[in-house]
């Protein structure tokens, strides 16, 4: 009898666990505070970050060695008002941040709650000890502390200076600091704080300028017919290094996949005389200069560091500031992404060098040497920061089951300690999460593809419905764990939720994405030039069809932005294979995109390519569209204009296709509100349950 009671208790517990997994909601998976925007003070053991907890964003700080988190702001609403970028004063006493998104051409910032009073983007400052409430300084999008910590540069429509609360600002600190021609943006103070380097964008060319703050004079550095950017001071304040690429041509249109040569220059900050330090190969530049923050660094031991795709992979290089041969710092068939330069001359960077489908933190001396991995092998570790005289390493940490957290560890080595959030909410179903499996397969033309396979818990037998998930970008890569980008963090959560509810999910890393080298990212014939990556979508369908767990007649597809484009393309071209789809703010007509107005027009299409662009679009194959679709779009979308969806919906309804819609007034492309993500993912789940079966 006692044995029977044990078995009854066991089955009751198993049933309860199964019911809990089946009843979990996407809100539970998104209940964990998401930290982002991690920064460290230059001369103090202080770090700061932004926490996004169910859409409520606040600024937090912590100090070594305890690293006890302290909240500095008291925002309470899921209002979609972003915080950042953060700036810490060198002494760690102050945190500055911008609240709100950049205004559009009409001067309006994102207002996803439809606040009738409107919203603004402004710079705020708060003491890191939490002694007082934040203070608004001025309208602007970013801030930068002057050496000494008594003044703050605010970047908005112009460059201005404001005093730190309670401090006496220098005499040069005025609200209109730069009125020269061009779109001026502050770049960096000289080490002694007497001069300010800035970039003056003049459309077809850029100049690097140095403003003498006391004398109110500007010195241009080696001005020429080029686009100069990313200036950085030498540690002694005598010189500045920067990136130089050729000025634009009359017929030039920005192309997301364009590759070009670039040069690294140094110039004397007093005389303006410059010289070339390095010239890249013909296809090493472009992406490498916008994919990473601060693509040029100057180490204390006299090395100029820069990012490049010299060998076909995104890597960091260094060259002696006095001249010489460039050395490759990060090495291997891998990408080196977020980076920081520690005070001891060590480059800290996040990359996929030991595991192409994850991210770890690596360290290498600025002069070259051994590349050492610092974080665990199964981690998703990004955004490294050296803290407290380089004694500590702070970074963002996640894995397959633990969502992104701020973590710290000794630079000398040890296990990461997750400090925020230190514990997961009781509502978070960690035990119900599945470990996605890394899979590889090939497209019809032989291209090797990577993906993450989410298999549901084995609670029942029989064939299951399945989904291909396609990310956006297309310069993105889904990982074997919680993604560091908020958009894909939310989609990773949704893939986990779909698996809990019985769907097999394959997250596809198709060609045109990042993480697998330049050739993969710039694959021929992609997007509006032939949609070559669509054969990868078909390969993912074939892979799922061959799994014993999958019903080939119940395979769907979903994704957002570029993933929405591929979703719509699959339903238009192959409704016989894809039984249903959810298309979030997808691109539907590349020919219309070529007219400009949003990010889908950044392909540099020429007039003789427009017919091919149309044939590469979902709207070119609508007569074959039979499968039901849910189309979701926020109408304040500047990345993919709302009209892409209004046009497609009208065309599909004319053809009698089963179209369901979710229009979200005043919401942005990146879904700024937690409530929006919950709404969209719940509608996605309900749609696929109804259309593909449980």
C-alpha cells in the first residue's frame, strides 16, 4: 500500500509539473528584469546599467567589491520611453542618460502610449549615491562628461555645455558650444580637458575638428575630400587617430552590404598635419566601421586599435602609433563584437571564437599575444567592462535557461557572479525551459546553415506542428540562449513558449546574417537582388519535414522585419509547404522600398535593378498565396513603413486569402512597450494553435 502511495504521489507531481508548463504564459517568460547599456567609470569602481522590468525602465548602479545594486530613478510606467546611452563621470559620482527616442523629421519622439501631451527626448543627470532625484538638463540625445566632472556636453540639434548640479562650470561652458557648418557631433575631450574633438558631417564629406575651449578656435585635421570619423585622442593629448574613407560620388546610394577600403590616419591636434598609418584591403571596410561602437582605440602603450574585415571576418587589429605593420589581435573563423580597452592595455571583446553559436569574453594584449577566454564555454557573454583598476570584469551574462543579467568576476579568473537580477522571479518558469539544440544542414546550392532546434518536452506521442523562425536584420544571428538584443530576447522567449505548448521550432540563421563571416553576410543575390536566402528557408522546411516528431502538413513560419519579409515570401511562393504564417512589420515590395523613407531602402538599388527587386518581393507571387496569415505592425514604424502592410493586406483580401491583422497605434518597429510584446506573442500563439493544431 505504501508503494502505491509513492507512485500516486509521483504521478500527481508529474501531472502538476506538466500542467504548470502547459499553463505558463509569455508574460511569465518576460517577467525578468532585462539589463542593458552597461558602462563603467574610468577612475572609480562603479558600474551603471538600465533595467527594463516589464517595460518599466530605470537606472541602476553598483560599486566593487560588493557590487550591491542600487536603483537611482523611480519611473513606474510601461511607457516605451527608452533610457540611454548612459554616461558615468570619471569619479563615478554622476550618471547622465537620455530619456526618450530621437525625434522624427516632424520633431516627434516615439509615443507608444499615445500620451495626448506628447513626449520628448531629453538628457537627465542623477547622483550615483541616490541622494537626490534626477534633474533634467536639456533636450538632447546623448551626454558626455568633461574631465573634472563639473560640466556635461549635451548632443542634440547642436552641441551645448551645462553645469553639473551644484558645481561651478568652467568659463568656456556655454549652451551653444558649436555653430560651425554641418551636422556637428561631439566625440571626445582631450585628456587635459582643454579641447574637444568633434565630427562635422557635411553630406558628401566629413571633417574632424578640434575646438580649443578657452580660445574658441577650431582646428581642422588634415581636411580633404573624404569622410572622416571616429576620432580618438592619444593618451598624451598631442595627436588624434581617426577613420578615413573616400568622399561620396554623385550617384552613390547607401548600400547595407557595401564593402570598401578605409584608412587609419593620425594628425597633430595643434597643427592639423596628418599622415596615413594604415590602408586596408579593397573589401575590408564598411560593415566593420558601423557594426561596433568606437571602431578606433588608442592604448596607453602606444598602439592604435581598429576593427576590420581584412581576412573576411570581423576582427580587431593594432598598429604602432609611430608606424609599422598591423597585427591581428582577435583570431579565428569568428566575429569579434562589443569591446572595451582596459587601462593595462588589454583588449576585452565579446565574440564567438570558441563556439560560433554563442558569445564569450576574450582578452588579448593591445600589442598582440595569446587570445584568452575569460567566461564559461556555455555562456552568452557580451559588453565587457574593466572595473576598479582592471581588477574586476563586468559584463552581461546569459545561457539557455538563465536570462540576461549583469555579472562580475575577477579579471584574474573565477566564476561569474550574477548580481542583477541576482534571483529570478517566482513566476519565471526556468525548469520548463528546453535546451535548444545546435543543428546544421545545407541548402540546395550547398550552403551550410546553422540553426537552433527547440523540441517540446516529451509529454505525449504523435506528430507535432512545427515552425520556422526567421530573424530580422538581416545582419543578425540567433544564439543558443537568451539573446543580448531586446528584440531577439523577446523572440527567444517566444520560441521557448511555443516549444512548451507543443510546437517544434527551428530558429534559422540564413545567409545574409552575421556571425559566420563576410562571405556569408554578403552572399550573392540576397534580398532585393534575387532573394537567394529563400532557399535557406526551404532547406529549414525540409529539415523539419524529416524529423520523426513533425507533421509535414503542419509546418508554419514566423518572423519580424526582414523575417517578416521571408515569412511573406514563403507564404506567397510555397503555400503548399507553409500552412500558416505570422508576419511582423515585414518588407513586401522592394521596388517601393527603393523610393526611400525607411531602413528597407538601404540597399543602394540602381534603376536597372528595380524589376529584379520586384520579382524578389512577396507581392510578385500573390496569386499563389493560399495560407492564412496574421500581419502585425506598429504604425509609428520608421524602419519598415506601415504602408508595406496596408498594401499587402488589401491585395490579399482582394484575392480571398484568410488575413488576420494586428495594428498597434503609435508603436515603434522595435516594440518599445512590454504590453506590446505580450499582446503580439499571445496573438501569435493563438493564431498558430488555431491554424496548425495543438
